C-alpha cells in the first residue's frame, strides 16, 4: 500500500468486491494494451503536472487511468468497446454518479499522436478544480 491510501478520496473501491476485483486489476496492470502502454509513457511521473494512476478500482470498476485530485477517469477504447457500448454507457453513468468525469480516447488516437492526447488531457485537468 502506498501512503496516498491514507488520504480521503483515494480508497474508491467497493470493499465487498475489492479482493476479487483487485485480482483482475493486477492482471490488467501487468498486461496493459499497447495503447495503454504508450499513453502511460506520457502520463506517468506527473508528466501532465498531475498524478495519474493506472488500473485503479472505483466502485466495482477498473478504470484505465484516473486523476483522483480532479476526479477524471481516462479510458482508452479498443475494438472490444464497439461490442459493449451499452455496458460502457452504464459504467460511465455510474462513474458520473460518483462525480467522476469520464474522458474516452480511441486506440487509434493514442497510436497516431500520444503527445496530442496527453496535451488534451493536461488542458482538461487544468480546467477542473481540485476536489
């Protein structure tokens, strides 16, 4: 556990399902998609000016990336998301209920210009008040 876990708002998982979801999350964290790997190079170590976490559990979901200070979730969508639009909409609605803003990028956007995606994220994060 890192020291941030003691700060309010950093523990965002549903405690009832945490152990099961944590196992899944650990697998995702150890096997990111190529687009996630590429974008992470531009987000890690506060390169946007903000702490971004990857594969973070919120409620019963594992989000690709999140800036907890701004309550912004960043999703990188591959082809699988074409077949799960309804699920993604329900998931986004639940995250919005929890006061998270969800931003989505297609894999192709990340592959074509990851720096542009990171800069867009930085501008979005700068425009939002800290929670």
